[in-house]
C-alpha cells in the first residue's frame, strides 16, 4: 500500500472513530471486511408494544388512515413515492396494508404493515414472525414533509389500530450497521430483542439467531428453488 493510500485509509478510520466511537466504528469495519468476501448481515430484531400518546394526533392540515388499492395505484404513478406496481401487487395479494398521512391529495408519509411472512433484502429470503405481532416495513416520508415526525405519528396510529384488533404489538428489524435508524427507533420506543446473523456460503444462505428470536418466531426462510433443509433451516 502506497504512503498516500495509507494516509487516506487512516484519515477515514479516524473520521469514523470521531463520528461513531470505537464500538460502532470497529463493528462497521468488521462487517465491511466480511462483506468483501460474501453477503453478510446482522439484523437487529425489535418490537414496539406501547402506543406513545404524544404521537397520536396529526397537525390539522393532515389526514391519516389506511389506503385502499385505488389510492395506492394512483400514488404509484409518481416515482418519488417508491410504490411500483409489482410491489403493490405482491403486497396487496398477501393482505398487507399501507397506513398513510395525506395533505389534501398529496402523499406525505406512509408505512407498510403485514401479518404474514414477508420478503426482505435479498429478495430470496422471507422473514417470518409470531402472528401476535404486525410487521412494519417500507416506511417513507416525502422529502418536502420531513422533520415533522410524520413517520412517528403514522406508526403509532397504525399500532393503535392493530392493537385494537387484538395484536400484541409491532415487530421490525434494522441492519446492525444502520446506526442512525437504530437510534431513531430507540427514540420511538422500540426495544431490540435479538439478532439474526446471515451469511451466504457457496450460493446458499445460512443464518443463526439469538434465543429471544425463537420466542418471537423471528426467523428467515430461503425461497430459492435449490434451497434444501440446510440452506433454509430454522436456526
């Protein structure tokens, strides 16, 4: 390694240490090194079982609620809303619902909720979970509406609705290197209950999960045609 590259690498490492601290910076470095060899992820499973009363009221100019298919197809026409028709068809076919906040006819923010196993990234994998929970995924706030806590409001209103239907709470995950999202989820009241460690070896997915994940039914399945009991097993 040349002297210039060494200085550049050391400077980047120093910046990471200053920004994240030793623990986060070292974790990020280890994960990045592993990813140079193969796909490797650590998924932090988290749950939210209490509605925050501070986030149950929209500002007066907004309305909130679940969108029907006609509304979703309408908003899918705008690429900024990140709602392509293939995603909508798959989500709606399995009964997933979108809770949104609107300003008039404008889509300000939304989040998707599922009570059934759901595809994640990579798309060969499906996340399964205890059916006492609703799985929250694919949240988005339009850039023009950020900074107003609309995501928190929509999520708490959706959680309140699902708990009225008899569910225990909300479940989700964040990758271990997404420190900003982990911090944001902690502020919203999410509690990390366990982790799934995912790696791809010779084209097959293997995963291990912490004991609390089993209690929550929080696991992954490989849906590729060649997957056998080893690649798709519960860990």
